[in-house]
C-alpha cells in the first residue's frame, strides 16, 4: 500500500515508512496509565486521542529528559491558547514508568503521557531508532513533535540524533 497525502490508511497494510505532513494517523490502541500506585493500564485509541481535535504530539526515546517534557508543561497554557485541545507526550516506556514520570515532574493535566511500551506505534509511523548503543534497548522512538488536526498530521519535526530544536515546545509555538 502506498501512503497518500490526506488519505487515512489501514495500519494492517502499511509497512513502516516515516509519517509525513498531511497524512492521517491510523487506528491504534495505546496503553495509558491512570491513577493509583500501580493501576492496570487502560486502552485508548487514535480515534479517542485525535478525532475532532487539534493535538500537539511529541515523542522521545525515553523518560527523564530534563528539557523536552518540562518545556511543554511550562508552555501548555500558551500552546492551548492557540487552539490546541491537548498535548500528548509519547515514549517507548511502559505505562508504569510514564505514570511515575508524570508525578515526578508535576505534569498534572498540562500534558497527557502515553506509553508505547512495545514500540508498536513508533514502528508503524517509521520513527524508530536503535537505542542499544545507549543501553536503552533496540526499539526506541526518535525525538519528534507533530501538530495533528482531526487525525491528519499538519506539521512534523523529526530531530537528528543528539538535537533538540524542531520538537521543542518553543518551536511548536512558532508553527501554530
């Protein structure tokens, strides 16, 4: 199957190609951590997250970034004032790690953290990297940020290794 600009596609037919602007996100089930010390992860879908919403999605290889998440928490009000319904942070960690990280960084309801523990979404959108050289495991997400309008990617900035510019909250503000 070839990906066509602005046309939704079926994940079961799609081979890992890098998602591009004007492409629609497919239906995908995520694991999301909710409240409690060690709650059972709950499922949510791309439809739940993106349908009829304007969303900023940013992703990173793992938690504990001193720059990425805090920038979005700090600028959440300003980002949302530009018509964004939600800000989502996706990482290739399990939902328990994501839940603890949200609590540790006092995220509150500024940013929704989503776990891609098996790297399924990350592989499907073609934004996978090998983190084994850093002791992170082979299947990690590249660092990126996207603006998604009703499930269609309107902007995507994918970082080169070691860079933190295109996916930073201040750059997303410029794109809005």
